[in-house]
């Protein structure tokens, strides 16, 4: 079975994000970038499925600028077999990404598609669900465990009330949560081998995907700084402050 994994290039989670001077987005120039952490988990899960004989090929796809090749090479070094870069210079909305991925899926015909549940830059948590809707496939989101049995995938999902296990008929879409696995580090030999693995470049037009934006960013601003806390001496004083100052009671 072929597994398709989507990997997004985002600002490194350890970097402090700065808003652009025009207030229409965050600064990406001269900023350290990395693979979206949830997508790293998706790549790792695909590799583990291959290691136990449930998958025979892993194709990783990224939609972004030419620099996204670095993200794809990281996935290849981890253990993916080949990569596809759909070159786009502008930031795409989740629907645009889902449309491109739909075209990639129709071209590659994988039995399973794994994505991170969300990207750490926009936190939209929409692409996986939109892709499932466009393809008409079953979906298991927020996965903390994935078990493949024949043409069935049993996905344990993290929900507000605890854990929920759903049974999906393949082909299907799975989006990963943090507790699904711990991604591996790429070894130096594998990093060198990744340079020779196939990496194809495409465009949204190659898949007939309309990525015209539907939303317009009006303003982006940093969150306000946290105010210093205060100590209270009695429970009565605490209740008074919560009721009259914080107005939460």
C-alpha cells in the first residue's frame, strides 16, 4: 500500500514570531524554518507502518516556495521514499491546500493519507477534513493510535471526553495528534542518501487546482503582555477581587 504524507514548512516553533510592519502577517524573511511538528509525527507514523510491512511506499508532498525542498529532504532523510513539491510562492488557505492535495491523491492513488491535525503557523485544523470531504473518503482526526488490519484502519481519537476509536474503510484520511508517536532524528548517512532520492516539482495548475484566496487579512497584531499577578491574604479577598476586579464571578 502507498501512503501519502503532507508536510508543511513553518516558522521553527522555538523562534519568537514577529508581526510585519504593515500588520498583514508575520515576518518570514531571515527566520529559521522547520517542518510542522504535527507533520513530523505524520511522517514518522508512515515510516512505522512501512517498517511493520503495512506500507510499501511513502510519498511526501509539500506545498510552498522552493525552500520547502529542505522540509521534503528532512522527510526523505527520516525514511520517506520520494517527494513532491507543489511550488507556490504565496501562502495558501486550507481550502486551496486541500484542492491541491486532492489532485495529488488522484494522481498518486495512495491507500492512506496522513496529515498533521494542524499547522503551528495558522492553527486552522481544517485541511484534513476538507480533503476528506473533497475526496469523499472516511476520516479519522486527532489520532493517538493507528492500527491497519487489511482494508480497515482503526483510529483512536483524542476527544474532550477521553478516547474514541473509529473504524475506517480504506482509502482514508488520518490527521495526527501529539501522542501518536515520537518522531525520529535523521541519521547522517540517511541525510546523505536523501539527496539522491527523487523530488519532483509541480504546480497547482498541474492538478487543475484553483487556489484563488477567499479570505483577506485585515490586521495582525501580537497578543498583549501578561499583567503581573497579586497575592491575597484571605479567601474573602480573593473572592472580592474575582467578583469586582476580574468580574469572573
